[in-house]
């Protein structure tokens, strides 16, 4: 049974939950603002979209008059940063937009990490939702993999002096990004592009539904005190399930009543039209 009196923190998906494209879903946003002002709940904001920097999300959320701090934004760019630190990587071939590259370069400046294509030095290929993806970037990634991870053969003769295998990670698994033009390509197709070229597959895929994104929230609250709020069953509900916390399904985005009727997994803890209706249940 969903018990709102036990909740202290909500981890909110953005698109389809608090926003529809650029526009705030007003009743849901008003509920968040009131709850912050009265000190009733803490909020965290969850997105898989690594084409944007955390600063851009802060601007978007603050633009809807919601008070927000950097530590409340949960994006797989944070997980990628932590992964690079944990592994001690110093040379990363990053497939990302210029602004995301600048963001990570600044965040990891203290660790001396370089984000340049260097077949002798690169220890990691990191794929983000790169909206400035080019054929050259894809060819660099596959040739780096060929040089370091594929045994020499007549088909693949090029080797570097450095024979240490290169690691490969992707920030999230989404196949498509919802847009006003309907679904447009996200990172899933980019991963497939690489895989069908030479078989390269990521060792790790961060983002929803991986529970790693909720770690900072679970460090501060017990699972019973947390709920994930979102509009997608296969990402938002999956991360809630994988983290052992309640899922609040909103019908303001992708999931419809029909989808819920057909859904064969455990049902959401609670389903509401828009997030603010959670108080009426
Ligand atoms: Mg959503």
C-alpha cells in the first residue's frame, strides 16, 4: 500500500512528468513548489538525456520557478564522471556535444583527464547522446576498438603499440527521444551502429533503469521514504523496482491507461493523472 505520510523524497522524471517538451505541466509544478515551500518533501530530478549539461536542467527547472540546487539533478553524466574517477582513467575518447565535453573537462580537470582521440593513450571510449555526432567520430570509435581489442587479421591489420584493451561505456540505453516531431534517434541507435560494424559493445550502460543513479538519494533517505515519479514503465518504474522504492505512475506523459491494463509486471504503487493528484488518493 502506498503511504504518502512515510515519504520524504520524490525522485521526479522531467519530460512527461513535470514538463511536456519545453512547457511546465502547471499543476504538477505548482505541487512541487508548494511542497518545497512548506518543507514537506525533498525533490530530485532524474533524466537520462546526456545531450544536455546539468546546468541546462537547472535553468529549465528554475525557469518554472522551482528552487533547485546542482546536487538535486541526477543525470548519467554524474555516473560517467564517477566511473572515470573510480577507474583512474586519464585519457578518454568522448563522443559528446561541445558543451557536454566542456562540462566534463571542467569537472575532471582536478583528475587530469584528457578528452581527445589518441589511439595510443585512450583508456576509455565514452558514448553520450551526442547530437553533434559525425561519421568521423563513429569511425574513430570503431578504429580505436579495432586497434586495441580485435586480434590482428587480414580484415583488421592495424594495431597500435599499446595493446591494452580499451574500455567502452554508454551513458544510458534509450532507443528514442520523444519530441514534438515524434520519436527521434537517441543513443540506442548509436550503440547499434557501432555494434554492427565490428561487434563492439559497452561494458556498462548507466542511466535509468540502472539503480546507480539513485545512489546519492539512497545515501540520505531509507527506501521507504523515497518514491520515483515518472511516465515510462520501462525506465522510470524499472529504476524504482531496481532500487527497491515505490513507483508513482503519472498519466501526463507516455504511459496510457491501456498500457497499464496490458502491463504484466507488478503494478505501480499508485497511478495518478498528474503528480499533484497524489494528495487526493
Ligand atoms: Mg518521462
